C-alpha cells in the first residue's frame, strides 16, 4: 500500500516531536535509530525524481524528510553507521584535494575512505560546482530534498556536501546490513527499488542485477573501478 508523502511527513514530524519530548539526552541516539527504521518502512514511489538518463529513479522520501540538523559542526554526532566499524580502515589511498573532509566523514560515519572517493569521482569527478540535468548538486550529487533533509544549507560547499553524502551512504550501508553493492544501488536508484528485489546480500544482488536500470548496473561497476584507482 502506498502512503501519500505528505501524510507520511506529518506522521514522522509528530513522531519526532513525541520522541524528542519523551527522551532524555542519553537516549536520543536510540530514539533517532528507531525513527530511521520507521522512515524506511514508509518509502513510496510517489516521490521519485527521474535522473537524466530517463531510466533511473532516485527516491526523494523517507529519511530525506527528517530535519537532522547541520551536517557539520554539531556537538553530537548522528552517525548512522558505527564510527568504529573496521570498514572505515581500508588502507592508504591516493590523495585528493578534499582528503581532510573525506577522512573526517569516514571516521564519523564508518564508511571506507576509498569508497567515498570512488563515489565522489563517479558522481562529480571531484567538481564541487557541478549540477546534473536532474538537479543533483555538488561533489556527491545531492538532490535538493536530500540536502534539505540532511541539514545542508549550501550543497556546493564541499564540507557540507561530503558530510551529508557520506552520512546518507552510511544509512544505506546500515539498511542493507553492510552489503556495499546493495547500498550503492540504493544510493543511485533508490532504496525502495533495491528492497523490491528481495535479495539480502551483494552476491544475490549481482545475480539479479539485470532487474535494475542499466545506469545503476553501470554505476556499481564504475564505483568498483574507481575504488581500485584510489586504493594504493
């Protein structure tokens, strides 16, 4: 059953306010995690944006409605993938102009540095000013609703864009239990589309990859190649 995005947003706003008023400071992280799970269950096809290929959709709902506060400079980290995860330590990588921001986001959200660089390279070729024909902006190509939901005031600001993009990617990694190809497919085509495949591992995903848009199939391969390029 599909849920009107406006109704879902109202439900989430009310739930967020209730949780904030009923939760002590020490319990905020648990409440936030619970909200993320609720958000994932309310995904709908009603709010998708066509990518410039005309073949790919990217969900603009769920998590994107939550006003999570500034992406950088907050006093408490709202990492959604364990910052202590071993996946963040994937060895040395080739240097870029944004290494300090990438390393910071990697440690904060537990996403491998090489993976972050591969996503940025694939999404924008490290051009912080690029805008796609679909309206995706900046280094990690954030759609406006995504940027707003993640507290980004300027998607062309590298610090805000990288922090928000990695934060959103970390949520997809957590959503799919650490399966990075599934997370990447969700980042590109929308999590709802990946979930509808009924797979639970990267291996299973690759066996039904032809059910995803051609652009998403290519996207995963591009990320893998780019990751190898940045790994020393």
